[in-house]
């Protein structure tokens, strides 16, 4: 395998996953399936916009309904069956709509939101069993994050994708989605390599919306899932891709990353994936708060000060220290971050999310920052906006050293009483060293799903996810809620 091109090596790894993956990896893929389904349902709930003119997820659903076509795969949350690629588009848009999806470090991308929607659509279309579905999710997720890791520049301490304003999640997610879909379509290793080669011409996404707003970013994972399914279908129909599509002079890595990519993370340990420790995808961390992951350590700091008795009304000024790369996303431009234009834009604001955490009711159980903090009503709250104006986001040297292997922050607050209080976290909740438990993940699923499904149907979906490793053919259909949104 080592003498083949990188696409062929990744394809051979993926094809071998049909013969089995470690049990721990199947369990991890099931946990990610539940998390992603919950996030998708949350986007259909009371905190996800319904107006197609304002909501990408509602727009995607409306367009799928209008287009029609062969009934191959189910749209999450709706009683609608459409062609597999169209279901992947809608479900991938839902998966990323609340920015509640899992994050891989140090590539800083969200693999599951592209890969799982593609896998679910094709698994339903082909009648795959639960083990095949989970193996496809694991293999596609692994390819996705390895491409992201190849982009990590140790000198920059950041992904080159992000330095160039490119959305690694949707670009690498397209290739991962093609691998997952191709496995479930029964493609051979040679055909999977072609699917990778085709998908490399389809991945796209820019992240200016993180800085200044716009709703298109929420479509990125849907388009990646849709494109991945199409790439696998093209490969199955005989379309081919270049064997050097990843490493070639005009290949994926050079085209997106210039000469600043690293081959070693792409193929490290591929010949021994029977060892669970070689799986990078399993290191992907879950989010406890429905906002951009860069905001999470600041939220943790604010909640810690709140728990120690700090009252929001006593805050005169605050300085949030993070690494320089997160600062560019959650702190700049300052005028946009202290007064976000939309609830979704607020999810990418350090000042706004710190204010939300400082205003959190300490008597409430569960996450300190919630869906309710990202509504038009919350965004119009003058108390919240005034507090956000008092938060300055700065680069912190210690956080710089810790990024991106962990998302860390320090929050220093000056009070009306003349005191200076501070809190520091070396890794945000859910990150390395502070993982969410199975009970936490189930609670997160219920938080997202129950407003849409009700408690009884949420219980059924949880049970179906847990049963996936032994589930027979048609396993995907048991996961997909049948309620009609709205």
C-alpha cells in the first residue's frame, strides 16, 4: 500500500473497513450518530428559524420538497423521502445549522456533519445494516480528519485552510462523505479511489461569514454531503479521478494549501487500523454549548466566575485572552462581535457569548449557554448587548502555546467594587482531558430532540442508535424521525 498514491492508500484503508473496525470505534461512531441526529433535530425545533428566506435549513427542505424525485432517503424530522443526494443536502444543512457539531483537533474541522448525512442517505437507499453504516461513518470521518491534519502548520499553529479563509469542514468533508457513501454503495477499493478523485473537484467553502455574518456557512456541510454522494455515484458509473489527485502538482493539497501541507499525518498508521489508537476520528471532541467552538473556553471562564459569585451587573470591563487564530474569528472585527447582526452571527462572538454566560441563571441545570441565548429576543436585549460592549478579546501567549491541541482562555474582569477577578481554563469543557460523558451526550440529545419528537420518540431513537452495531438491514430507517416539522 505504501507505494500507491495517497488516494489509493486511503481507499484501501476504507475498503478494509468492510471486514471490520475495532469495537470501540463502532461505539464512537454510534455516539457521533446520536449527537449529529440531535443537532439536526435541534435545528428543526423552536430555536431553528422556519422562514425559508431567513433559514438555510428551511430553504433546503423547501427546495427538496419542490424538486421531488425518487423516494430513496428520508429527510430528518420530516415525512419526506427524496433522492439520496438531496436528502444528504438537507440533512447536512440541518447538522451544521446550530454550530453544535463535533470538532476535531488540531485540524479544527467538524467531520460528522458532512459524513453522517451522506452515510445515512445511502444506507437507507441501499438497505445497509447497522455495522455497515457505522463502519462507513468511521471510515469517512477518518479520511476527513486526516486531510485536515495534513493542513496543520506547526509554525502557524493553525490550519492553512483557515489561514487562507477556506472552510476545511466542507472541503475535507466532501471527500470523507464520498468515502462513506462509496462504501455503502459497494464500491471496490479502485472505485473508492476514483470517488476520492472526483470529490476533490467538488469540495468548497469560504469562512468570511464567521467574521461578518451571512447564512451560507450553514449550507456548507449539506453541500459537502450532497457532493460526496454524487462523487460516489459518479465513480460507480465509471467516472474516474487522477491517481495523484491529492499530492500532484495540481492536486487537492497543493491547490488548497500551496506547499504548506504535510503527508505524514495523512497516512500514519493506515496499515494497522485494527488498533483503535491509530484512529484520529475518535479524538474528535463533542460540544456542550451551541456556538462556535472557539467561544467555549471563554464561556467556561465566565461560568466559573459566575459560580464564584460574580454578578453581571457588577462588571465594569472584561478582557478575554485566547490564541490569535480564535481571536480573529471571535473577536474581529470588534464592532461586529460586540453587536452581532443575527443570532447565528452571535455564535461566533467572544464578547456576546461571555455576556450570555455571565447572565446565565446559576439555578438552572445543564449547559450554561443554551439555544435561548441565540434568538432574536436575546440579541435585542440591551442588558446583554451592553455587557458584550465591555468585553475585549485579546491574544494570550499561554493560550497561543496550547492552541490548537486544546481550546483555552483566560478571562479577567474588573468590578464596580474595584476588584479584579480572573479565571483560566487550559481546555474547554468537552475537550481533551475534559470529555463529555455518555450521560452528558444523552442529555444533549434530549435537549435538542425532545422539543421536536417528544420524550417517547427521543427514547426510541436513542435505543435505535445504541442497537446499531447489531442492527439488521434497513437500520437507517429506524433512526430517522417521522414527524413532520411545523
